[in-house]
C-alpha cells in the first residue's frame, strides 16, 4: 500500500482530492448488491448492565473483553471516544469514567500502550473541549496520552477505496487496534450514532475543515462504510449508561439505558445497540450497507451477557425517523 507522509501544516488541496474521493466512494458503494452477503461465521457482542458511572466499570469491561475473546497483550491501542461538543446540561460525549476504565482494563491485560485520540468535527480547540468534558481532570497523564487527531501528522493512503485515497492521522494508522468508545445516541441524519459513525473523528479537520461537511456531501452512510473498511482492526465499546435520545447527536436529551455494549465487529455492536434503543437496524442505511463488512441480523450475532431484549429501553426519535421504530 503506497503512502506519502506529510505534516498537517503542509498545503493540501481539497479541490483536487475531494472530487476523486467522492466519485470513488459513490461508485464503490453503488456497485454493491442491495443486500450484500456478510462475512462467514458469527460476531460476539457482550451486553452488561451498569447502573451508574460509579459502578466497577473496569471489571465489567474486562469481563466483556474476555467474553469476546479479544487478545490485547503487546498491542498498541488507540481509544477513540465520542467528543463532539460540550453542554453541561446534557450528555453529548463518552463519559470520562468509561474512558478511565477502558484504559485501565487494556493496560491490565498487557497492552503495550494505550493512547486516547479524537478529532472533533465542530470545535477547533480539541484540548478546550476535552477539559470541559473533564478528560484532563479524570485521565492521569492526560498530556502524555491524549492526541488531537485534527492536528496530527497525516499520511495519504492510496487504494484504501480502490483508487484515490484519504489523508488520515498517523496515530490512527500506527495503532494495532482502534477501540471505538462511543456514546449511545440518536442522530438527526443517520438515525443512530454508535461505534461506526464515531470514526468521523478520525478524519483530520486540518485537512478537511470544520465541521467536516465534505463527509456529508459524499453521503453519511457511504463515508461511514469507507472509513470502517479503511480501519478493520477494531473493537467497540458503547457507553449506554446514560445515552441521548431525540434530536441527537448534540441537541437531544439524556436517556438512561444502564448498559455497556462491546465486541470486535462494529456493525454487530451497532445493530445490537439499535435493538436496545428500540430501532430497527434494517431501516438504517449505513447498517444495511455494513453487511459487507459485518453482521446486523440476530441469527448472525452471538449474544453474550444480557440479551438485547432484556435491557431494551426505547429511545425517543424525531419525527423524520419515526419509521425506523422496532416493531
């Protein structure tokens, strides 16, 4: 795979890059069958009850990691939270307690390194946003372990979508495993935002600007799929202890669901979370497309821990997405 390394301050012409990228993503997705077959086998998804952020979250995560058979010893891990905006009156971001527990769990299981990185799509000052969300206060050695992916050095990776490519943060490209530590939320354009949509924060704002509208111009579902195909070595953890319903991902209202959901296949995690939220994953465009890289059907998901039905907590939906309600 040919790569060209550059610093984020180097001049990059979006005028030249995006027309080609838009064409290749659209062409790649439109050529797929309406219901592409998923990969063979089944995907484990672990669901655990967690009544509050004061619970022993590290123990819960370690049980889930073990139940999913994930080996992390010696790996360089990037934790990718959902840090999109801050409002003290609601619950926009991955709670810092879940991040602290995840870092401790992976370190205890023998990871070589655990870095935390995010590239918010709205705010240019990532560190200010992290401070507002209590990440600096809650995470020990914050300055030594947190990376602003919006301003990280980047590499142009060719052929990640058959032609053309994407400029992506070197920190993400160097990781042995990217852990999408997402928030359980509804989304006013995608229907739901979970582990897969969380990868929008891997796209550097220093290249594509704020609020990264180019991804929306290509198509949200198409961009989600392209990014998740680019980074196949993943694990997902969803903070559903308190999620967001209604006009998410920023302007919704808090919704306690009391769960943590995790697994190695992000489409399977997102489909399970949707069922917990009372959403039919077969009615969300990005998840129907995600059959190409994972599983969304119950018979292809190996449920571990609690069942999705036993912890179902229907989330409020805006009128435009009333039709995706799970029957």
